[in-house]
C-alpha cells in the first residue's frame, strides 16, 4: 500500500517535472526559430510568409473550434459524462430509498 | 522473483512507445503508431482486470467447483488491481503530458478525450483511496459505466485517426 502510494506520487512528480519545463522550452524554441529566419531572409519576405502562416492557422482554428461535428463531439462527451454521473446518483438514491408498503 | 520481474516489465513498457517516435521520416506513420501503442497499452491495462472480475463474479454465482477455484484465485486480485492502477496512471500522465506539449493544436476531440480520461481517473483514485462508504459505492458504479468506457475508446480511435490533420 505504502509502496504503491509512493510510486504514484513519484509518477506524478516526474510527469510534472518533465512537462512544465518542456512547455516553456517549446515556446522559446519557436521564438528563436522565428528570429533566426527573420534575420536570414529579410523582413519583407518573412512578413508575407508569416501572414500566410497566420491565415492558415486561423483556418485551422476555425475548423477545430467552430466546426459542427467537432463541437457536437465535445457537447456529446459532456452530455454522456453528466448523464453517467446523474444515472449513478439516481441508482444509489433508488437503492437507498426506503420502500413504502401498503397495508 | 517478483522484484526482478517488475523492473523488467516497467522497462519494456517505458520503451514500448519509442518505435512510434523512431519513424521520423514519415511523421503520419509515427503519429498513428503512437496512437495504436496507446490503445494496446490500454487493452493490456484493462482487459485482464475486467475479465478477472467478470470471471470471479460468474464463478461465485455458479458455486460448486468454480467457487473453490475463485477462492484460490483471491490472492491474484491485488497484483492484477495494482497492475491496472499503475499502467492506467502511466497512460493518464503520458496522455496529459502529450496534450500539454501539443496544446497549440487543441481541438474538440482532444479536449473531450482529456475530460473523459480525467473523470475516469478521478473516480478511480477516489474508489481506491477514499474511506467513505458512500463515495466508494458512487465511484465504483461510475468507474465501471460501460457508456464512459465506450466513449473513451471511441474518442481515442477518433483522436488517432484525426491526429495527422
């Protein structure tokens, strides 16, 4: 029991330690890359390229967040989870409620 | 004997996803391979536990010789349960790390998957570590809901298939 708890705690710590720096490192790397390319190619070309990339990203974002089917999946998931929690609660409530007997 | 086997199993499990990353030349294959590795790990983590529990329940109900065998296999329940908890915890934290690293590409399917995984993980943790009887009963019923399990499998398959978009 103690070993398992310790193992889970170590796992959690390890995941936090590996995740947090990597998330920040990713952003720095992205910024550095942009600056490097910017210096190499000159500002005019880079601006056009960045604009194209941004437009492409915006299209992706619209597809990801505003689309009909993906949103339906998200709402469906939330509905299933809420439904499961409610059904479980109802099941327990029904089991624990004292039965009324008619004489 | 057990103390020697467990680190070897862990090493194999930790090294298993590496082939999925190794295929850098064809990134679409790498993404799908990682997804199938995750699904395979999920099957290994859950199927033995589910089958063991179902068989034990069936044996207890059937009585006679089956009941005797079921009583003899009680000693295997704890190791199977611990294996289920540990492998699912690894899967959960690996999945969340993967999600945080690629948070820029977050879409509705990934978000749905993260929510479902978190609900199942929290119910599992509460089921294992709480001492309150009511909470235990509630989480036992919630953790074993087939609707949630099917939703999780469907979302993982969808996430794997749409991962390279």
